[in-house]
């Protein structure tokens, strides 16, 4: 308080004991909460203006660009991104948005972002949307339908779904000849908490690739392996292999979609992103990369990062 008075600068304190209690994202929330309580003044709402909550590569990143595109179907315009990308001079915009959009994430990060959205709802009366995340085509449809229901704009949601469906179908038509009937394998080494294979399996089916099986890398604890196997079996009926069982499968595959780089010469690997791009544009970007990878000479392997 003495320093605030002396230097005429706001000073905020943040409780964040990540290494003690394991809640590493808590510091992010408490910083944002302190900003809300100390730096934001409540003014009138701006109709049609939206605030994005979370980071996801920042305002110019692919994820946020796609979210802005999807919001345009509902005549919504993003006016800022809180908290990391909000300038001090723009703090008043935080309370002025008519809707807050929670950017997609999983596990602990998601819990704290939802908590932040609820804090802002209580402080400013701003509703939020974060029940679905537009990763993969099915989730993108659900995201659009859910937003349409929230805004009472079901017609706009239907129009958006048709437009995005056509865009995805067009991309598959243009590139599908390079993918159709080629043998694909998925290799996974991430925990269920950090990786959902459903969007990858769905994309493979849409492109016409033939999924030969799913390989789980060594290193899982038994309970984690069981959790992942249970999830995969709820999505598809493809066989699941251990690393040693899947070596021959990898060698015969035309393309390997993997969460970890594989030290085997001659195989064509698409490294699956930890944070997938949102929406149809994210799907198309991966399709283009798979097409490019499969266009390489038969014996030339290598890796492309998704």
C-alpha cells in the first residue's frame, strides 16, 4: 500500500503455490481475478462484442482466427482476449463484452478458465460459453449448435454448419485422391487427460484413409493404459497394439499419425499437435499436410508437424 501511494501504480498480490499444491494454473486464475477486482471498471455492455478467455496462441494464432471466423456467422465481433493479451489501457473492455468465449483446453487449464468465466459472470453479469470445443468436425458442429441455442440463433447455427460442411467436403474432394485407401496407423503416448484420439480417428475416416490399428507406446502406468484403451474402444473397433506388436504395422503403413517422433527410417510421420487447431480450417490444414507427406517419393520418409 505504501508503494502504491508513493509510485501511484496499482500493485496486486497473487497466491500461487503450484509446487506445493499441484494447482499450477491457479496462479493464472488469481492474477486474472486480481486484475478484475482492481483494474476493471464496470461500464455499459456493447452489443455483439465478445471477449475471448485464455491464450491458445494469442489473437493472431490459428485457433483464435478460426474462432473469430465462426463467431462471424452470428454477427459477433471479438473485441479482446483476456487476460494475457489485454492492454492496461483496454481493461474497461473486459466488463463491456456481451458474451465471453472460453477457449478450448483440457483438464486443469479448463477448470480454471471456467472458474474465471464464472467470476466474470458474477462480477459483470456477462454470460459465457465454454461447454463445447470445436476440435474436429463433430465437435465443431456441437460448438456451433450450442452457441446458436445460447444466443437463440438456431438458424444462424444451421447456416454456419452447412457452410463449414461444404468447405470441408470440398477440401476432401480436392485432396482425397492422395489419401483414399492408403494405410494409416495412429501411435499414442499421451495420457487421456491431455489427448483425445476421437478427432484423429474421425478425420482418418473422413479422408478415406484405411486405419490399420492403434499403437500405444510403452511407458504407461497400468491404470492410464486401461483408461486410454477404454476410451479408444468406445470410439472405434480397430485393434490396439503394444509398441513391440506394432513395429511391423508401422513399417507397412503409408502414413503414421503419432504423438511422439519415431526413430525409424523411411516412415512418413504426421506429428499430432498437443493443442489442435480449431474448426474446419484446422481439419483442412492437417489434410493438406497428410497429402503433402504422402506425395513424397515412396522410399522417402520424414516428419511433418501438425
